[in-house]
């Protein structure tokens, strides 16, 4: 029998992708769709590109979620904690796409968000949902904090090198460009077509909250905690993140060391591939794949590693389903697309 | 009487902008348009958006350029040297938008281009056409090597800090995104709408020839030569470069030092402004302006400086006209737009 | 001395273009900027691409507009009537970019807008600001109703043929695509980058209020009133309207008749050109030009006429300045750009 | 056992989509990939977004196609006839995405293409592959001429009304906008990002070869042959066709008649839906669906019908697979996506 699935936050971009993936999943079935302002609307009115247009969206209320094995939460920051705890208490597994449970300590959380956490005892208890690095903690787990989109790309780019001790010094630089879907679906003047098309800008310089998540993630696979400088940019496209990462290497590190580190970590990962030319995000948009392209600069004794993901799939809904597959004892790859379309 | 101007390489994107700027210039007049494969065509067939559609393009032959005070060369790499020398010999001033005369030594040139220069004695004799830093060498000069688009943005971002001794260590990181016009007008499968739209990719990782130009430019205003890591990316838009630059600061450097350095260098520059929020390239597209936005990261003892220019104007044709104004004894700002349009 | 100009509705897209055009106009000077919700803001905060960033926006209050020769109103539908009448009463000429005074009778107005007009006696008194057809009514006038963007394109395409009696029967079809700036700057989910990019849709099918304006405009140059079917579409670009218009021709009409009609009407118009291949909107974006491209289909005894304009210039702010030039006794072309930029 | 499939013309856009669809098809298996200039390349080099990157492309030679049940031909105009006949002679079914066999008479073919057909006796023998209208001819057939993208949209929009006798007079107008992928993958200056982005233009006005195909298709479902005026436009997006079609209705036709006609024809079609608001192409991009949105204009006694398809799927590769499903006795819907993604 198929696992019964709820999506809370069904009306946003990540919610739409979760619905599409679950609808196509061989072992999952959508049992509940919950939304905030769009509760009461039909799916067709909210996501006209999906099947099952006459399905109705219910409220976000966890008590309305019945007979469900796992719930995906695709909610704004701060809105996940309450429903997550309520669902867990009712025996529903939770994969949270939000940032509420990603940071693993009160100190880190308060430094990033400038406010106390409503459930401080939970921090550190949620496996970080990057299966390539933390898959063993996810198998059978009842909860997972699905990583942010930018940290996913940065950790896939730098994690193997850092874990193998090939990087030292710093700060590391993570310079990312993202399609606009990462900024969400809510109407804002700054995200209008007229404001976005034909222009590029950085935002959140030095202050973006994905930076602590990157440092924590690297620390978790290495032996120290590096400092990261992170600058995200919005570019005029719908989807895709390309992160270009720079880090100094330890003395004596060679091209072979770099290759070996990536081979060690990604030899058997179904969604991450190391490629020999700089990837275009189009190559993986629409899929759960990540492409990683490393370069050793012997002149500056540094690496440049470029990583490409689809911010709504490997950076959100796809990775959440990958986590859920592990949490539910399914095949890690079930229901996840690996071929997109071009052009 | 207006100065008589030639544009060689009239059919490309930079050529089109040169024609538009000279047509609107109060003290310049177009006397000759030269093109390679498009010789014989009318301007209207080549640039349907410009005035004077019935003007005819002549050959690139310098001997056809008569009665001209200054020639702009907007030609592919390697194609400038011969016509430049021929024009200079005939008493025509030359502003070269190409890269033939930018590097200032045989060593640097051969390292970058892997081939000998046809006029090695010329290297080092061409003022580098970044008026904000080297304006005094350009006044009245008979030749100028107009900078590359990426170096213009990187030098405007890091030059003042490096000149004032606020940066040390390194390597510096210059991570740039560019509109596609920077790649030129010639038909290539990789530049088709189908290949570019909705995707982002890095290119020329560690090998782009604008990197030595950045290092040389910084060395020219400082006391040492820094190492730079440079990664350009193409994003799906027509115009604009945004360079996000990272560099470690010397001990004790404060926000006030950073501000003071930019104030010192840009207090009176008509086209460069320091801004307090990350600029969108749209704010300056269509103009000769550059916007620079510095941030000091006390946590990592580094700066992040974001710079925005229009790659075809301040990064090419606009800067060339700015140079030509100085070479011809005109007002530096004559004929150069400072307000664009949105959306 | 320069004519003193006010722009009411300075914060929108058309308002921004009006400011840019007046700033560059040899015979006009901006004396007042008024806005609704953005009153109190600086120009730099509202239009970061313009010069004079420290100019402050005042309220929309006509009483605040002093010492002004002419006011441009770039306000939402229904918001022009009151300030227009107040300004006229104070001796200020008014060029209204809105639709309040375009329709020339109470019947037409009420049919289109389903509500009574606040100043019904004014309807029919406002010259329709399409100088190519109605220029003589605009010279020295104290008021002008600047046409809608779609009607401008449709009337320039079909007007000469209809005026010369070459069209008969019908309905005529006007099928238009527009850049998104035509929908205004206010934040709406339907105009987000995520909603617009990579998709096309029709809107206002059979109900768009520019249709009556087209029929009225044709009737004004012809001897009957044709019926028009009009379908506008939004396409993912910032600017530009392309209208493809279809109409049956009268018996015996030849290619020479078609050519002669356009020659008669556009031989001396400074901004309208008849072209022999289908124009790309890029050729005229950023200018006040219109390109018209007629085809006679002998097989179906119909014409297809394609017309291209920049919806914010010839379709709004540029045409308003063209009208104002005539109203103020200036050269019709003063301050209006005729060369744009590509790419 | 799965049906063995060949794709000739594997390197183009339609070829890439055919490969993706067949790879995901439950009852088909790719047995051969053939290409012209890209023969010898790996699939990964040609379509980096697809799975099975190490598969090699062979030559177009029909003799190389062995053990195959059906071949898709995705070749330029004129290149299909020879391999199609050779494959049929070898017992391989052929679904031709090209235009070689679409027109059903020598007269029609020569009028459209101005040249004799190499196999004139074949004309009229190829079922026209629009399953919604001609499905019964496709079941079990050994050949099919898959319709052009524009005719698919126009016929789905007007076919039911014409078949039911609701339309009369004319000409009918088909005004279409298309994403750029319809123009193919070959490098051309006119299809560069710099030429396409931010602009719209008509092309092939009155001369496009899809017009005769529309007239023939309507004639095949009706009792007369209407005249069509067809204007295609390229808009800056990758995929999607939106056709806005205008036609006069017969006396007495009501809204109910219009609705009934569409209900009659599309009540059970799995891929065509009649919708009540104008569709955005994004709603169906990535799918084999078509959305049709009719409006009756009682004022002009005409209909406007808007139809949206993905030009590479329902307009090419998807429809080809739909045909192949019928030709091979499979379920018509097998392997065809009905949910896309947004944004």
C-alpha cells in the first residue's frame, strides 16, 4: 500500500513541486493538501499546470491531517515549529523544508535569527536532510530538516574537500546566483517582471541566513568550523542555482587529491555527478540532480568548485522527497526525476 | 568644428554603440564606418535601431580612413594591431577597444595569449583607458588601450582600497556575471536563445584573459601585484556586468578607512558613484555610469565590493568615448549618457 | 526661457519616462513632481536609473502645482478628471495620459466603462493626441487626451487605409502583443517574474477598453465606423507593442493603392516609417518611432498590417511629449529620441 | 516485450524530446539514435540534460536501423522522404515529424513548396497525425505525417466549430505566437539571444507553409475548404504556442452551439481540454496537453478561439508518440506527460 502523504503549504512554488512529485511517485499518495490564505481553493486554481485540478486545499491545521504517514512542511520561516511538533505528537513523520530546525544549537539559532526558538530542546535533534552526507541519520527517522537551497549547493561543492582535510585557512567564498523562484510566490514590487527582467543584483550581502547553515554543515563533516563569505544574487530566470565556491587548499594538495575526494564521496550517490566542464543550470533544471565541477588553481593554491542544482528540486522539494524516501524505508531514488528538458 | 571620427568594426555590438554615441555627441561627427564581412551594407541593414540608415559601411582598410581625427577600433582580438599602427602613422589618434595593447609587457602578453606580439615595442606605451585612475595619461594622448569590461568593473571595485594599502594577502576573488552581449554578435550555437535563456553557467574558469589585466591594473595603482581568482558567468540578459569582489583587509582597517578610500578616489569622478545598497545593473544600463557598493566584514576581516556597469558602455563604447574626449581635449563627459530607462 | 512642466503620477513607469524625456528636453524644465503613495520620497528611491536623485516627490494636489505651463497626468483610470479640471481652471495646460477624456461621447464612455463621467460636458472637447492624424487640433491646444498604447499602434496601422476608403466590410482584427510594462508597476501576483517569464496569454478577450477607442479613432478619419475585434496578449519582455491587423479591402484595391495611402499620410511624419519587412519591436524600443509594415493578400482580398511601437514612448510618454510640443508651440520633434539601443 | 524505437534526427530539439519521452515510456525502448553532423557524438555531448549520456549517435542511414518496430523522423524539410520510404520497405513503421508527407495532393504540395515531390504517389496516403480528428486512420497504421506545430493549435481551435458547420465566410484569421524552439537548434544570427530577447516580430507573413496545412485540415473535417490568413510571431521564450483564431459564425449560432461543438469533439480526448479563461502557455508546457478557450462575439457575429500547446510536445514529439502509440496498438496516452512544472 502506498504511503499516505500530506503537504502543508501547498500553494507555494515548493508546495507545487511536492504535489507533482508525490503524484508521480510509485510508493506515495497524496492524502492531504493544506494552505493558509488559499485554503478552500481548488488545486486547479492555485497550480493550473498540475493534474487533479478539482482537489481542494484544506486548512493548515495539523488536526485536519489524518491517516497520514509523513507530512511535508513548505511554510515560511517560523511557521513550521508548531505544526511540526503537533504532527510528530500524532505519530506523523515530518520533513520540514523550512529553516526552523536546521541550526543545531540555541546559540547558532539566536545568532542567525535574533530571537529565541519556541522549542529549543529540539535543536540538534533533527537530522540535516542532505542524504549525500547524512543519509544514515535519515534512514527510518521521524523528522528531517531539509537544507536550504544555497547550502545544498555549497555543501555539495566544498563538503568532500573539507571532509578529507584538503582545505585550510579561509574564509571560503560562496558566490551564488539563483533563479527568482527561490524568492517565493508572494506578490512584491521587487519581484515583478519589470523589476527582475534584464537585471542582476546581490542581496543579503554578509547577512543572509544560509551562511551559518553552510558553516555548520561543513563543520559536521570536518574537524573544524570554517568561516564562509556568502553572497547570493538574483538573476532573470525561473529556476536553478549556480554556486561558485573558492577555498584555499592545504599544502601539497594535488589534482589527484581533489579528484579522489570527490570520487570517495560521490561514487555511489545517485543524484550527484562530478563533471569536467562548467555546468549550465539548464542541464539539471527539472531534476533532483546536482553537478559539481572542481578546478585546482596551483597559482593561488586554491580551488574553485562550481555546483549546479534546481533550487526547487534538489534545493527543496526533490531533496525533501529524497529524505522522505529514506525516512519511510523506500528506495532513495523513488519518484525523483533525473532527466529534464531543453530548451 | 566637430572632430571627425571613424569606427572600424562598425557592425558589432560595441560598434553599434559607438555609432549611437558619436551621432549624439555635441563635438564629434562620424566620418567613416568600416566593417569586415558587412562592408558594402547600409547601416540600416546592420543596425536597424540607429538613425542614418542609408549610410554605407566601407572596408576596414586604414587607407580608406581620410580626414579623421580619431578612430575607434572595435575588432576581434589580434585584429587591432595592424590598423592601429597604420592609422597612427597617418596621424590619426586611436582608441582601441580590443585587447591588443592592454598588457604592458611582452612577458605578460605572451603568458596570456601564448603567442608573440606583432609590435612588442608598443607594449607599455599605450595608456590604459580607465580615466578614473589613469586620466592624466589620457589627456591629449594619441593612443589608448580601452580596458576590458570585466577589468573595468573589478578595478573600480578594488582599485581605491588597494591603492590606499587597505588590502593585503589574498588571492582576491572577482566573481562576475555578465549579460550575453559581452560575447559578441557572431552566430554560435552556444549563444542561441535556446542555449542561453533560463540558464546560467561559468566559463573560462581560471583561464579568462581578463584576469592578468586585473592584476596589472591593481599593480599600477598599488605597490605590489596581487593575485586574482576570476570567474565570469553568462546570465540570460542582454547587458550589464555585476562583479562581486572579495579581498582580505590589512590589520586595523575600519569602515571609515574603506569609506575614505572610495571618497578620495571617486569624489569628483563624473561616472562613478558609491552607493549604500547593492545596485541592480538595470540602474545603470544604457549609461556610462558605474556603481560601487562596499561592505566590510569584520568577522572574516575582508571586504566585499559589488560593482555594476553596462558592459557595452562603461565596459566598452562609453569608456572609449570618455577616453576619446580626453585625447581630443574635450570635456570628459561630453556625449555620454548618465540616465537610462526602466523597465 | 524653458517651459515649466509638472508630472503628476511621477512614480509609475510612464511617469519615469516623462521625467527622463523632460530632463533631456531642450525647451522644457521639470518644475513639479507629484505622486500618490510615494509622495515624500526622493526621485532616487523611486527611479534609481534617473538623474537628480535628490529631487523630492510632492503630493498629487493640483494646488501644489505653481508656475507651471503644462502638466502631464500619468494616473490610473478615473483619477485624471478632477486634477485635470482643476489645473485647466488655473491656466495650466494638461496632457492626460489616462483614458478619462479619450472617448468623445457620453454614450461611448458609459458603454465602455459602465459608469457616468464626472464631467460629461468635457467629452468630445479634448483633442485626441495622435499627432499624425489630429495634429492640427493639438497645435496650441490647452488640453489633449493622449491615446492608449494599443490604439496608437492599431490606428497607425489601419488609419491611412481606412481614411482613403480602401477597407470595407469587416470586422477588422487587431491582434496585439505587449511587453509587461503596459500593465503598470503595482505589485500583483499575476505580474510577478514567476508568472510572466516563459509564458504567453491573452487577456481582456472581447472586453478590453481600448477597442472602442480604436473604432472611434478610425471613424474620425473615415466616413463610417468599423467594428474591430481586439485581443491583447502579454509576452515576457519589458517593452514594445506589436499589433498585427487584418482587414478586408474594397474591390479593385491594388498594392499601389495601399502604398499610396501610406505615402500620403506618412510622407512627412517624423516618427512613423513604412518598412518593407516585418519589424522587430527592438528596432524602435527606447524611441518615439512607429514602424508600419503592410501586406496585401490578393488571395483573400485582405490586408495584413503590422505596426511596432514602444508602449511607454510612442504609446504613452513619448506621444505625450509630442502632443505637448504642439500644444506649447515647440517643434514637434523636440526632445524625442529616434535611435534606441541594441541588444 | 517493449517496442523497439529509432529516432533519426536525434540531435535537434524535437529529437531530444523524442528521446526523453521514449526513455520514460513504459512500452517503448530506444534501439537506435541517428544524426547527421552529430553522428559519432555521445548523447551526453548533444543533450546534456538527458539520461544515458554514453549512448552514441549513429548515422542517418536507414540501413543502420535494425530490429526496430517504429522510427521517428525529426529531420529538416525534404530530408524525410528518402529514409521514410527505405524504412517502410524494410518493414519499419514511420512517424514523420517533418512536412514531406503532410499535404495530400501534388497540387497542394507544389503550390506550397514550389518543387515536385520525389514520391508523388505517396501524397494522400499518409494519415495526418492529429489523433483527436483522425485517430481511426492512425490505429495500426504503418505511417503517419505528424502535423506542424501551428496547424495543430489552429485545427484544435477551429476544427470542431468548422466540422459542425458553425463557421462560414471568412477568411479565418490565425494569429500565433511561438517560443523560439520552434525555429530549431541550428546557429543563426537571427536566433541569437541578442536578437531574440526583449523583442517580438512577425515572420513569414502570408507565405508560411503551415497555412495550406491548416486549410487542408479544416477541409478534411468540414464540407468546404476555408481560406485562412496566418501570421506567426516569435516571442522571447523557449516553448509554447498560443494561437488566437478569429472566424465568422453562421447565422443563428449561439453560445450553446459553440459549447456543444467542443463538447462533442473533446468529451473523451485525453489531451485536449476546453477552459473558461484564456490559458497561459505555461499551464501546458512540458506536457502533451492542449487548452482551448472559445469566445462568441455577438457584436461581430464571430468567434475568437485561443489555443495553447507546447510546440515541442503536442506540436511535435509528444504528438508523434501519441500517433506511435496508436500505430503500435498501445494505449494512446502511454508515456505522455500531462503535468508540467511552474514556475
